[in-house]
C-alpha cells in the first residue's frame, strides 16, 4: 500500500494537482486500500491545525499586505537608494537592502518578488542595467524573506517538531545578513566589470533624512518583531497581532492609502495565502501519520546512517538532497513532508535541531529561484519581460554568479554552528 501512496501522490503532482490536494488524494487512496476508517483522516487533518503558533501565519501575512498596500515598497527602495545609490551598481545594492528590510515584514519570498520587483526592475532598467541582471538580483534577494524573521517556513518547521520559533527566528538573522552581504559583493564585482551606472553624487543629508522619515514606519515594524521576540516580551503569535494593529494604523492614518477597496484586497489576499498554507499543513499531517505508521522515516534514517555515520558527510548528503528537492517542490510542502525524518537523522549524528532547521529552510528557499519550479524566478522574469527581452534562460544565466555565492553561504552555515545556534544561544540564553 505504500507504493499506492507514492504513486497517487506523484501522478497527481505530474498532472498539475496542487501539492495540498495531492497529499490528500494519496492519503485517501492509501486508507481505502488499507481498510483504515476515514474518521482517522478527519482526526489527523484537524490535529495538524491544532496549534496556537500557527495563528501567526495569517497575522504576519495580513500585516505585510497592509504595509504593502500603503506603498511601503517604493519608500523602502527610496530609502535604500539614498544610502547606497552613489556607489557603482547602487540600485543593485538598494534592491538587496530593500529586500532585507521587506523580509522583516512579509516573511515570504514571493510577496517580496511581486511587491518590490514591480518597482525595482523598471527602475534598474531605466537607469541602464540589463534586464536579465535586474531580474536575477530581484529573484535572488527575495529569497531572504523566509530566512530573515518572521519566516513562515521556520514557523512550520518549529511547530511540527516542537522547536522554539523564537530561537529559530534568531538563528536565521546572521545567515540572512551573510546572504545579503554576499549578494552585494557579487553585485559590486559585476557592476564594475560591466560598467553599471551610479548616481552622480552622494544623496544630500536632507534627502537621506526625508527617505528615512518615509520608511521609518516599516523599520519600526521590523524592530517590533525582532526585539519583541528576542527580548521575550511577546511570543511570535502575539508579535503578529501587534504588527497587524500597527500596520492598520500606519496604512490608515500615516500613509492614508487604506480605504474600503484596499482593505478588501488585503483581506482577500491574506485569506487566500493563509488558507492555502493551512490546507497544506492539514493534509501533510495526514500524510505524515501514514508515513509514521509504515515506519518510512525510521527506514530512511537507518539507511542513511548505515551508509555513513560521519556528521559532515551526512550533512553534505542532506544538503545535496534538499537542493534537488527544492528545485521541484514548494518550500512549505517539502518541510512538512521531509523535515521530521531528516531531523531524526541529523540529531542522531549530533547536529543541533535549531541549526538543522535553518539549513533545511535555506536549502529549500534557494530552490525558489532555481528551475524548474523556481516561482520567484518565474515571477521576476514575467515582470522583466515587460521592459525588454528577457527569457527564463536569460534570467538563469544572469542568476548563476548569485547562486554560487548563496550556496557558498549555505555550506558555511552548515559547517559553522556558531552562525546559527551559537548566535541564538548568545542572544536568548
């Protein structure tokens, strides 16, 4: 019957059925074939949703939508450009910097690509950057969203395995900063080599202060999330609700761009995004119950440990496996299906669970900008194609230097625990 489970799942994916429903169909097929009462399906379906922590997903999503509707994308980009626009390739750095700040609001990569890409790509093209490079840096920098807190994939991983969401958030800060710095360094080298433009002179102090004033409300939201959780003042769920109230206040009374039409759009997008994630969580929990019943996780763990018990080789094998999976499977789905199993293998060879959580998220997130299922790369390419010749192959070629740096940071994080769990322990004790 295990064969039926995987065959139905893979066939459903192949014909275009969404991942959540593919998991559900496979689970139903297995239970019918194994003569398991369908009441078990309902029980494990709702059990997957029975977590207080999961409430922060619609909260952070709604807060991000509120700030985005308020025009925060343009303000963040102007703020970043005011700081670094005078350096060669300045708009490329501004792209990365804006994504790093926006990551602290949205927590998702695709929202970063869509919200910022629509502003960044035409601005870069108009300034003299080629379209594929503009697309590539937008897609690559958007992957910072799920690594810099708040992060929906981290919430998923922590909730499933009983890990601390707050600690995982803190562990993601340094890897996120390293990715950002790595991409900026790559942009500098490419910008000098290709003679990309820069602003004629440094922004005036008045311009910098004005840009900071306009973006300060977004920066405050990031501070609420980071320092509230880091200081133990609020839980991630409480932080998400505070951000909703704060985002609503800013959108209505500060930016004054939130009317009934915009509020409806925010609510619709939030419900659509959050319900899709929750459905995926619920169906994945049923799927996980079946895998556990058939002892699949323990079999995989035993097989890997029989192959080698060397901690560093195990991590290398897991990295290579997850990079491959990330090319084909959506991030949250992959975490829900694979994380508990791979965590058992990692802990068996002495890897800290928090560090391993960051490793898994980074691997899968980088898959968001790698074909064939690189949704951020596809989204950015579609935006770029409006402003010049840009095919998917053009975007992939332009992305290669950035991917090399990103994967280099990934392996550094994999083999230097202090960058993740060390920093988290230092900050939170």
